């Protein structure tokens, strides 16, 4: 086959004809039940979850009350991407989301890559949500006096790494009782779990339970899923509004000073975590064939969902940071925490129950999106025909739904929450980037049929270069130290916990004796552990650097330098070079500003993820390409049409 066949494209006309012929080809039509209100509810169901009940705490602790600007920035980036999604959804009102849009804009190989990446958004994202749901659910049971064994409520990787860290800290003199609760739980799970040889049987059973329950609901039908989603959204919104209404009477405006304690760097530190709070609005586009009027309702549903959720996020952030000092919010359940701190136990109980409902609704929307992506890929011949089977009674992609249940359930038993969160984020951002780029590629092609919705056109020819110059000026004029450290790859000192957990028994003994010898003021007692001895200096950056420099261990245990440091900056360097290329492209082709800004914002957030996430994502794409060249390319309907 010729190389050009990799980029063979589907036309909008052919896609719409294919939908009309689905029934004749053995693919029954999906039921049409959804309106703008339902789509908005689905969007809120997907967005109001982990962000408002969990990650908002860490983001607030890093950025202070100014975290509201982070939510605005992320909402703006998602809105730019939503304009692109809405334009495509109006143009090609079929299931498939970014996969189908990329087939039209870029061709088959890119469509396959984006379809494969979307598995990371929906399937891997659901692993994340299932694990989070399990945490909230077991916490709720604990508050009711029911305690499940630790080894059936934690994933394998968390237990394994937590056990190793706990052992390292205890070698440094820390007692088990002084370990963090998370490390205590991980250590307990690992040591109490049943073993088969050297394998410790640690699995997250509650996560498995909720996945089975939600998969059964999604299999049962869109109408049932819609009704369940709408009910859960009402519950969530009532609780969020109750939190705002009650919390506003306990706000102390003195807690808003300083408003941005850690500057812009502190605000942007949580960009990836907060972005995860917005993941899900694009899942609306997978339901296009089940909308009564997709060209009108899809754009409205996306926009209303983002607007409503952003207002709620900002209001909650202001209330939380007004009720307590920002640095106290670095907890897993910030909403329950602040009311518990103010001795409003009844509110904490309501929040705990609503968090369980919120997570279930997010799971529902994600679990609904993945089968419809696979169904679209199957219709095009890129996956076996079985994946496009529609249940004759329930009118849902039945086989793909069941497979999705297995794909989510099995990894959820074993994988680490942080790992799957970042993988989900990078897969989603990649999809956003290609959808925004697709709108830019098609903007000057008059032969492409247009839908009722079109992104407002603003010429970026001169605006983008001006924005880049302003960014460079800010970096060197107001953030010179951090900018030069980035460019010169200056070595960075490891934090106390990282240093202590990397030491063997001999090094731990040497470091302990050294720290005791320099403790001239006798701040610490004989029972002080190694981590406490070292971390007491961290509040003073200069003093901490001086102490670490004198530690009697190798520099590799004290500093991150050379390529081991530079590799984490590779994603940001890639972003900067691509940004220059985009500026040239915008100048030459008069690109539309809104999708271009969406592309840039999403690329920036990808660059904020660690290099390991890029490596894992690359491996995932390579596996996908092997499947494409081994099966999908020769079975593609575009290929069979050429042969015939």
C-alpha cells in the first residue's frame, strides 16, 4: 500500500450517508433521547467530581485564594477546545468525538491515533474515578463504624511503594505511629494481605463493585443512564449550593490576605490537577447520534456545562479559602475538612455522601463515552465488527460496553491513582490539541460542509507574536531567577522525604549523626527521627541548601543534576519550539485565534506533565500503531472501497 493511504480521509458527506445506511449494513440505529438540558447535565455530571471534592484542596494550598485564576485559565482553555468540538459536532453530528473529527481533518492514521488516545481519556480516566470513588466510599463506611480490611480497599502499587517508603522512614528512626495515615494504611495493607509465594494479594474491591454497577446501567440504555445522571446531578448541585450558602457565613476576609502567597508559580503549580477536574465535557460529543437536534444542542450543552461548573468552582474556592487559611487545605477531602474544623459535623456527613454520588456520576459519563468511540472505529473497519453491535432492545453498543467494563475493572484493582490520573490527562489533552488543530486545518477549505455552529473568527496573524513577546518580557523581567535556572539546567536540591527514603541503613546512620552534631540549639530530642531532623530546615531555603550540602552522602542522593534533571524539562522545550512554529503558521495562514489559543493552552498543560507520562503515552501509542498496521489498515472500509 502507498504511504499516502495512511492519510486517506472520510468526507462529511460520506459519514452522513454511512449513518443513514447503518441499519442496512446490520448496524441498528441508536435511540434519540437527549436535549440541551440532558447534555448540560451530562457535562456537569462529568466535571463536578474529583475536582470539587478533592483536587481543589491541593490547588488552593499551592495557590492560595488566587487559585480562582487557575480555574479561570483552565476553563478558558477548555472553552477554546469546546468551541472546536462544537464546530465539529455541528459539522459531523455522529458518535465518535475527536476520532471522527480527525478522520475528516487529517486522515486515517491520525484518526486511529486519536481513537487510541481516547481510550486513555475514557477507560483510563474511569480507572482514576473508580479508585477515587472507592476512597470516598470506604471513608464513608469508616465514619459509620464499618472498617474493611486495608488490603481490599487499596491498589497493589500504592501498597507496595507505601510499604517501601514506610520501611525507609522507620529505618531513619520514625515510629510507625508518626508515619502519615496514607503510609500507615499502605504498610498495613501490604503486611496483612494474603500472599501467594512472594505475591501480596492487594486489590481494590470497592472500585470493582462500582464499575460493575455502572457498566450494567450503561448497558441497560441511554434513557436509564440519562435519568440516573440527571438525578445525581441534582443531588450534587444541591450539596454544592448548600456548602456555598452555609460556608459564606463563616468566611473571614482576613484569610484572603495574601491573595496569591506563592505568586504565579504557586497558582500554576496545580494546573494539571485542576485540568483533570474539567475532563469529561468532551464526552458529550460521543452522544451526537442520540441527540434530538445535535447541531443545535451539542454546542449549547458543552458551553453551559463549562460555564456553570466554572462558576461553582470559583465560588467554592473563595468560600474554602475564606473559611480557613489556604495552607490548611492540602487534604484529600477539603470540603468535609473545613466544616469538621468549624465543628459542623452534620455538613461533613452530607458532603461525604454527596462525594460518593458525585464520583458515581462521573464514572457513568466516562463509561458511556468509551463504547461509542469503539463503535465508531468498528463501523469504519478499524476494529472488529462485533464492537459496533447495537443491542436490539436497549439500543446501546452492548459488546463494546461490556469490553469497556473489563478494560476498566481489571487495572483498577492494581494501578496507582497518580499514574492513571496523569495518563488520563495527557490522553485528553492530546485529543483536545488535535481537535483544535483540525478546525485550523479545515478553516480555509470551502468544500467542507458547515454545520449551524461556527467558531467566531479572529485573525491571529499579529496577536500571537505580540502575546509571545509579552510572555518573554514577563519571564525575564519578573521571573528571571526561575527562567535562568530553567535555561541553565541548574541543579535542584531534593526535599527531605526524598533524601531520607533513598538512604540505606549505613547512610541513614551517618546522616542522623551529622544532623544531631549540627543541632547546636538542641531543638530536637533523642527520639527525633531522621526525616524530622532534616525537614525542620526546609522553611529556610538558604539554610536547607547549606545543611544538605554538608550531608556525608554522595551528591546523587542530594541533588538532581545533568540529564536526570533536564529530561523533566524536555516536554516544556518541545512546547516552546512548537510555539514558535505555530506563530509562523499563524502569520502565514491567518489562523483563527480561538482554536489556536485552545491548541496552545492544551500543549502547555501537556508540557507541565512529567516526562514519564510522555514516555508511557508514547509506549501506549506504539502499541496502538502495531494494532493498526497488523489489523486495522487492511480491514479499513476505505481500503476495501479502493480494492473493490
